C-alpha cells in the first residue's frame, strides 16, 4: 500500500527524484539529503509502513539483508572506518518521517558525529523486573 501524502512513498516509487544508489521491486536506497557523514543513505521500502511495529516479517528480513549488502558495498567504495545502522521509531526516538526507513551511516575517524546514549546504572532488582516485563516465553 502507498500513501500519496507520504514523501518517502513518493520518493521510493519514483514520483519525486532522489539520488538512488540501488532499486529493486521492494526497495529504493537513496542518499540522505542531510547526511551525517559522506555516503549516509536510507533504505526505503516501496510500500508504506509507518514504523517497525507495522513491518511484515519478510520485508524486515529482506531489509536487513539489503542493509548488509549496502554496508559491504559502501565500505568497499568509501573506505569508511566503521558503520552505523540506525532505525528510529517514534518522535521521542528521533523519527521525523513516518515511513519506515533504515539509515546506513558510514563512519570515518574524526568525523565528529556521535550516535550513542548515556549508560544507565539500574539496580539488580530493576534489571530483573525489566527482564520479567519483556521475557519472551
Ligand atoms: P528520521 O529522523 O529517522 O525519520 O530520518 C529522516 C531522514 O530523512 C533524515 O536524515 C533526513 O535528512 C532525510 N530526508 C528527509 N527528506 C529527504 C529527502 N527528500 N531526500 C533525502 N533524504 C531526506
Ligand atoms: Zn510512505
């Protein structure tokens, strides 16, 4: 399904031009137009899913295989020193476009970017409670 009001639907389906690195039946991979680093790219499914919760399993699997292939290609061509794969869900997590996408971010020594978090220090009881809350039986 496609949403005519969604910019990533329109880009993924070729209605709005973008710098396309790769395309197949299910995905388009484009250069991010506000890149964190040289080569920062986005994997866009051609179908509209708002976020990871909405994603069908087979598309999720294909997206990760594509991320691996693109990372290998970009590492080879850009000679980056590292690589972040980032995927944001929800405003609080930094999502600004509500069409599922995966960020491919090549990293270079001294690139000045930070993708991270402040480590917490929960008690053993808090960790145990969290474990119980999430545990997949
Ligand atoms: P997120 O914050 O995870 O939703 O990521 C959205 C990303 O899309 C940002 O990194 C933007 O720079 C990028 N972006 C938004 N519009 C465009 C566009 N028209 N072409 C390329 N990248 C875009
Ligand atoms: Zn969309």
